[in-house]
């Protein structure tokens, strides 16, 4: 299993590549790091945790139903991730 820093780096790589006007699904990150069907599913909790950490640092936004959510709150359900506009190139 990739370490938390590798997961965070992949989240940032994918969200920066997609740009501030589009988002990614956390499963895209998990599949990039662990392509096997069972392997990427087991990685989803770690991807969500890394995404929330990056959101708390102000580097990405966690979206629910297309709207940013406060990373300090419990985030449940389907989420998407987007780079924060001020940090994208």
C-alpha cells in the first residue's frame, strides 16, 4: 500500500492536471496507485483521508454535490476533489 505522502502527491498531480474548473473522483487516484480491482478498493479510505488532510491545508477542495464542504466536518458519501484555484498553474 502506498504511504500517505505518495497518495497526497497523486491527488495533487491529478487535480493540478485537471485544473481548477474540473474535479476528480478519489477512485481515480486509488486506481492509479493500485490498479488491481481489490487493491484499489482497499485504498479508498486512505485516499479520502489524504484528501481531507490536503483540504485542511487549503490545497484541494472536497466537493459534495458540486459544492465545497468544510473539511473540519465529517464528510460522508460520494465526494470529488478539485485543486484550489490559487494553487493551480
